[in-house]
C-alpha cells in the first residue's frame, strides 16, 4: 500500500507540472514552427563553410530558429557537415538549436523563473564562443579530416528522416510574404506536429523523472549533495555536477526543465541549474550518435569540449547574475502537486489545446500523416523528401532532394532527387 501511495504521489506531481507548463509548451512550439517555416535551409548552408565569427554567428541564429529535438539537431548538424559546413559552425548550430530556442525559454520562465530564461540565453553564446575557441585551438586537421570522412559514410543515427525534411514554406518573397501565402498554415502545422512527435518522448520522460525525484528523494539528501550549508562550495560544485546529472537522466532539451525545477528547489546553485539544462547534448544516446557520425576520437573531443564549455558558461552566468542581484532569493519552482482549479493557467491551457487541435487537424487534412512514418528514415531514404507546405495532400507538390547528401550535392529540398553516393 505504501508503494502504491508513493507512485500515486509521483504521478500526481507529474500531472501538476504538466498542467502548469502545457500552454507554454504549445505556444512555444507554435512560435518555433513559425520561425522554422520561414527559414530556408539553403540559406543556412551557404554561410557555414568556415569557422570564422560570421559563420558561427549564422549557425547560432539558424539553430535558434530550428529544431529543439537534440537527436534531430545532431542529425541535421551532420548533414550540414556533409554539405561543407565547418565543425565549429555545426557544433554551434547544435547548441543553439537545443538551448536557444523559444519554447525552452518559455517553459523555463513558467516553471522555474524568468531569471533562468535570461541566464539560458546569456550563457548560450558564452558556451558557443568557448566551443569555437576550443575547436580553433585543439581540433587539428587530421582529426577533422578523419571525422569528415566518417560523416561521409552516412551511417544512420536517430531522427534522420526528421532532420532531412525541409518543411519551410515554398513560396517567393521575404518571411512575412511567405507567411501570408496559401501553403503557410500547412507548413506551420507540419513543423509543429513533427516537432511534438520528436520531443514527446523526452518531455514525458522528463516530467515522470521529475515527479519521481520530487516525490521520492528526501530534501535532506539534496542539501548534503549540493553543499547548501556552504554557499561558496555550492556555487563551485553546481556547474561541475549539473552536466553529470543531465548525462545520467537520459532526458534532453525541453524535457530537462521539470527536473531542473526540482533541483533548484532542492538547493542546486543558479549556475548549476543553467549548466544542467545546457547539458542535453551530453546524454549518453547523443554521445553514441556522435561516435557513429564522426568516430570515437571526435566524439570524445566533442564530449570534452561541450562539458568544458557548459561548466564555463555556468560559472559566468553565476558570477554575472549574483553580481547584479538577479539570482532569485527564494526557491519556489512549481513542482508541488496541487488540485486543479480554474485560474489563468487553466484558461491558457484551454486556449493552447484549441490551437494545438487546429494545427493537428490541418496537419492531417493536408496529408501530413505519411511524414510521421519517415521521421526515423536512414540517410538517402524516404525521409529526405522536401515537403511543400502548399501541398494539399500527402506529397502533392513535394519536390524531393536529399539534405544529407554528400558535399556539393543536390540543393536540399529543391530540384530533382539525387541518390546518396555513400548509402
């Protein structure tokens, strides 16, 4: 009976956190879908050929307007490498596309506090600069050439089909004109649903893990673990151990936020929480995919570089925010189970559910269902079609073209299909 009560408490906490952030997730992914629908990957690829500041800046902005799914981000970064992008630009793209996206910021603000959203968007560029400097200083030509040769093998990882799909609006003109085109709603609905399909597992797992930790792990354990009685040690320890906890959690991207809220309430330092959220690209499945894509030595280089950059970013955020008085005085993240009642959160959840329903219906009616089957497609497979947002059925108007083809290959999502010479 005690075990059942404990499970019930964990599930109740999970449900409460889900209700708190549901509207933020839906609105965040809807805004992200708008951005992705107007950003063409062809534009991204043209500017990522070197490791200079301009290429890194373009990769950062493109990543912030791209996918928030860690697996898809890693797959897309490998595709960019095969198209000729530098490893520095590709890694900057990975970081930005999982840590500088709008939905992550919204959920952080709702569940933990707006200061963490600011910390995340302030620390992200710091992490990218550290990674860029490390690549320039330590990534030698032999290792880079070996990693690029491994990437050209086109070995499948995860979410390959999703990463290969160019779901941007296929219409002329600038972003606002494309958003007013007939196929805009279909394109946005497809990005929205595909992004949800990509991250739903991680979000659900993150909520369950956070609910279980909040319900089952005694607060006293965390207080000892985070040295809460010794503030100096807490600030030093947090950014070091935050990425390690993230690696062990097997949860990535937005799914990290509920557990981050639990860790903040339990006594983790501000910089430690920021580092924990940054570490979604260090989870073991992503490390394994990096090894498959680029080889063991490059995967270890990326792991060490990411960890060092995350720790540095955590310390910088801690020092700056503590020095400016922006670190929250209280620890009141919304993790406690509470009874549902009608309030602003409930009203926003209802509006968000209606919006989600509209987009899902549009996705189905515009023939998007076959795309769900292509999400895990291997390089060179069906997942590499360009899905035209103006199409009225499954592939009407779609113009196939592999994104993950070899460098110098067919333009992604444009023109005729071209076989992948390495698959």
